[in-house]
């Protein structure tokens, strides 16, 4: 079975805060990409459900408020080694500013993951150079399904 993903995944842990109808809860990403994230959680989510969540920028610690559609849910019973329980979220409906901030985070994550980090290095560790971050190619970010027009 081939890999039909739109962009490469990077195994990396980022702090996430899910917005729920009755409560918010904290989680961690398992992997990130330019077009989505897999978030480790035991909280069930239905496929195609719209989710709101916040990711902290690993350098600035500023929140990035994201929207996405649940692409798949892995229940704790279906989890296997290397495939933890959680939700795969395809980013959807975010503003250009939010998309640009997310692309910046994933570019830094790509550099850090290439250096062997699975989470943001400590402040004492060197940050990725501007050259390395700008050299990481960014895809054309279009996180809307086909046929859905961007609002003006």
C-alpha cells in the first residue's frame, strides 16, 4: 500500500489544547506535517468532525489556533506498537496568517527532526539557522477540500 499523503510527516511532540463542547483538554502531537497532525489522545472523535485546537509555537510559546477535520480516529483498543491511539486531523479552514504561522512551525520542526530531536530543543540548544529554515521547502498550503471556495 502506497503513501498518498500530500506532505511528509515529522515525528515530533508539540503541546496541544483541544477545544471541547464541555471541557478543554491537553494532548501531544505524535507527528506533524504541513497539512495536518496526528494527536495522541484517548478521546473519541468521529471521522469528518470539525475540531478546534491550539498548538504552542515551540520557539515563541505563542498559541496557534487551528481548525481541522478528523481524517481518522485510532481507538485505544485498535492501537498497536508504533500506532498510538489518537486522531489524525487534516487542517481546514484556517486563515492565511494562521497557515503561514503553521508552515513556519513545521519548517522548524523539519530541521529539528533532521537533527534527531523529537521535541523542541531546550533554549540552550541552538535554534535552526534562518538559512536552514528558509531552505526547507513549503508546499502550497491549500487545506480546503476540492470544491470548497475560500471566503473573501
